[in-house]
C-alpha cells in the first residue's frame, strides 16, 4: 500500500539538547546540544572518532540516546522509529553511498519518493533530480552496481532529495570522490538549501569544501562540542583549525 504524502508548511528547525550516547556503556557523545535554523547549512566537523557519525545515526533513529532530546520543528523525535522520522521530513545519506545495487537508477529514485509523493508529483520530483544530476539521466536504466563512485553518490543524494525532506543529514559524502564530483555535490547541496529552504547537516572531513558552502560550523572533539561559529570565523581561526580540523 502506498503511504500518504506528507503535507504541511516548510520547516526544518532542528534542536538537539543534552544528547548523551554510548555503545556498551562507553560514552561517545557527552551532552551535545545545538540548534539548526530552517534553510541553514551547517558543517559538522572533527577528526575520526569525534562522534560525527554517531550523532547523525542518533538523529536518524538508528542509535538510541542514553539521555537528551531531539526535536524537529518543535516535535519530539527522540522516541520515534527511523521510518517515522523519515515521514516527518528527516533524511539521512550515510557514508558508503546508500543505493540499492540491484535496482536501476530510475527504480532507486522512485523508491526514494515513495513516502513523500504520488502520481504526477512523484514523476516531477524524479525529473528534478535528473535535471540536477545529468549523469544520472544518461544512466537511468543502469543498475546501481554498474555506476561509478561519483554516480552512486549522486544517486544516494538524489534518493534523499526526491523525498523532499525538510532536514537532510549527510555523512562524509565526498569520501573517495574526484574533486570535480565533490564540487558538484557541494554546489547542489547549497542550491537545494537556497531554493528549497532545505536544512542541511553535513558531516565532513573535507573541511575546506564543507565550509565553502556552510553558513556555520560545529566542531566535535571526543564527543563534545568545542566550537560553534560562522563558517568564515572557523576558517579564519588558526588555533582552532590546527587543533581540531587538521589544516
């Protein structure tokens, strides 16, 4: 049965409050808290092991927090299942190019639109993704496993965007990709935020690329927020860059 399309005014405000998360009793996140405004692009930065992936997985409902709250547009998501968060407008693109390898590009995109669109609206949403990513339009009948790494990442992002989320979280989307592909992906994210009012939380180790499109940056170190400032301020802070961002 086709799920009903989600309707309502555009939102995307995310509020994280005192979020503590651990695995097997060992804490990974320690009282993390911050807010994202609707339409804001925020770079989530930090070294390997800082807690970026754990934070995104917790926001998406894949990891249960020990304490704290997650709210989207004022509604508490903390106890909701992953699929219910998706219906509220939250989309996660995890590290590793999450596409269904056996399905074609077109089938992947239509699957992504299943919960948020139906009929002609679904076809328009898929067409919009093909316009954003012309390489996908040329390979719409190719299976996921036949795509290059860059094409798979475009498809993963397209699958998320076709659902018309209000909040998009991405984990290392530039990993292993050529610079031109990275530039295209980053430009698409910035354009989507500007034109759609999409709120973006972007976890990246490619700090320069992330800050080039971000309004703001949040730096994690060993599971704690150590900086939260404009992208320009973070890029200009030599001490912070050398201590936590590696450049």
